[in-house]
């Protein structure tokens, strides 16, 4: 092989290795390239495991027609080779010695070398009718000089097919290839490790947010589960508006990261708002103060000498009824109609008590305002604060220098409160302004909230109830109707339910009766 041919071959090898993403195939390509430039009849490449064992990755022998490991589908018969035995360096295997010394080992004839396990070598030869002779063993070293694997070649062949020693020039070529291969392997491993680290940090942040509030624990875990199930179902769809939608491995990873980080802005949301289990909840539930004031009102009625017995009993009964109503209103589980809100204000006007010489209502203006919240437990200002989490999420994610293959994470994560008709928040985006992935996350977030059993202000809904609500939302263009159809027809909801919902929530769903599908 001439110098120009060698250079061209190395360039081609470098390009091929750089493009390859599968580590198994990459190791196999390195071995094949080394055999090509050295004219070696056989070769084996090993990877170093975390417990300091050299594990067989791929084995080739041309004259014997052997291909084990790698893409062959056949596992090598040999056991992994430890670098140490009983705490001492393993000097009974050439590959272990080369790895420990971090130096190439060149042997002209293995039958006359003290470094080679003669019994193992001769046993292999006898079994296959082979004669192992010349050997070149090269450790693969990363940028820090640490061993990542070992490349071993056997029986260098001349133009006539006769075995000869590995020449000095061949050794230099193989060592150069090994250095280049080690660099590629190291870079890919570093990228993989960074991906794993970032993914772990994303899950860690999600867990921290879930742990921050006992009432949303598990939300940041369940939303990614629904998201990925629906994304997979969309990728498998061959008909309809989403027939062309597909996701490769990198796309899946990007969406997963976005799903885990979709609520990262909640790290800045005050706990008393995230944990507001009732309408009067602050640092503690202020319904206890209301109950204490009602007890004072009860005492005043009992002490009022102007009342006859019947009037006193009537007032006490009404007092009990009104307190019971306020206690129920504090839960925030049902819609608070205008009539019910008026009743709260009437109670505040009806009962007055005197504390420290000051006459006051049994309800403060702030308590009246909170008890009149129409839905849930948050008043308008608290709702603005908790809705701000999505702005913070977007700000946090857009401040991160995401690499190219993760550049859509802010858009995916930041769109789960948008609506298809443009009435959502924070940016009021419409369907055509959002990616499919962001629309998927919007459905995942809502479905998780509907079926969640850890919210103190509402009862977990069944599958049929949740899908009916989603159906109306699809009909009203709040969620993507095409995605909702896939969610139902592919039974994504059922796969999620089997993993995360209680048996009581998993009821029969009549697809034909669901709104938003027709």
C-alpha cells in the first residue's frame, strides 16, 4: 500500500468512524480497518469493562471464516479477561499485559513467546486446524492515557498468503489507527456520558419539584410517561394528518428531556401556593380561625338574654349550617356559582363578633374573596403566580446553551399550557404555531392532572370521565383533535393507566360516545 493510498485509506476510515453512532458496529469497523491495513488474517477487539475486565467485542478470522460478536449475532466463546488476579497484575494473557503496560506488544511466533498462554493458543489451533504465529497487540488509550480497550491482530500475510512478522511500518500504521480509533471512541463516550448526565440532572430536577409539594408528587414523572407513549403512537401512525410524523432516536431523547423539564419553573413557585390544598390555606389552613370566630358567635348567642329559647336554638342551628357550608366551600372541589358566592358574602354580613373591644365580621375581606373562588383553591393573584411558572420554565431553558440536537427543548417544554385556538398561555400560540411535540405535551399535562389521585382539592377521575373532558377540549380546540384521536384509538390512555392508575379508575370507555372524535 503506497503512501497516498495509505493516506486516503486513513481519511476514509476516519470519516466512517466519525459517522458511526453504534458502538458495537464502531468497534467492528476499527477491527476490520486494522486487518485491512496490516493484512492480518485474524483479529479480536476488546472493550474494557468497569470492573477491569477485557470483554470480547468482535472476532474475525478470514481463513477460518470466523465472525463472532459484533454484528454477527454470535457471542464469542471466550470468557472476559481480568486485568488483575487476586489483586496482582494478570501476566498470563497478552492483552492484559498490553493494557497494564499501555504499550504495544509484538510477537513473531506465539509458540515461542513466554507472554502467550501456550495451552490456550494451541488448544484453539488444534480445534480449528490453525497455526497462530505472528501477533500484534495494541492498547486503545483515551485522551487521559487510560485504557478503553485492546486491539489484537494475528498472522500478518504477505502477497502470497504466507504468514510473516508484522513489519515496523505495519506496526506504525496499526498504532496510528488505534490512536485515531481511541480518540473517536473517547469522543463518542464523552458525548454519551454528557447526555446521560444531563438526562439524570433533568430527572433530578423533576424529582426535586415533585418532592417540593406533596400534592403534586409524581406529576413530573407521569407527564413524561404519557408524552413518550403518545409520541410513539404518533410515530407508528400511517394514516391521517400525522402519517408523516416520525421520530428518530435523537428526537425521542430531545422530547424526553423536554418532558422531564416541562415544569422546572415551579422551583421558583412559593410552597404555600403549590401546596394550597384549600381556599383558606396559607402557612396553615385558616378555616380554623373561622371556626374559632364562629365559636365566639355561638357564645354570644348563648349569652344574649334578649333571646327566648326558640329563637336561640334557631340561631344556633343556622350558625351550624352556615359554618358547615363554609367548611365545604373551603375545599374547592366543586364550581362556586354566583349564588353560592353571594351566600358567603351574606354570612360575612350576618355574623359580627367583638374581639378586644373591636367589632368585626366572622370573615375577613380576604377570606370572603378566597372562599368565593369559582374553581379550585387559588385566588386570581395566586393563579397568576403559579401560572408564572411556565414563563420561568421558558426563561430557564432558553438561557441554557443546548446543543443542536436539543435546541427544541424550550419550545416543547414551554408550550404545554397553550391552546389550539390561541387562548392559552404564556404566548397565546395557535395550533399551526406549535410543534407536534409541544401539542403532545399539552395533552399529557392535562390528562395527568385529570387522573392524578394526589390532589387534595379534587377526586381522581376515571378514564371515561377524563377522556370525556379531553374530548370536549378537543371539540373546543383547546387541545389537538388529531392527537386526541390517536390517544384514544391507539389506547395510549389504557397503557398509561395500567402502569400508574388505581384499579378503581380503570373503567370501560365507549369510544363512540366521546366528543371530539367525529
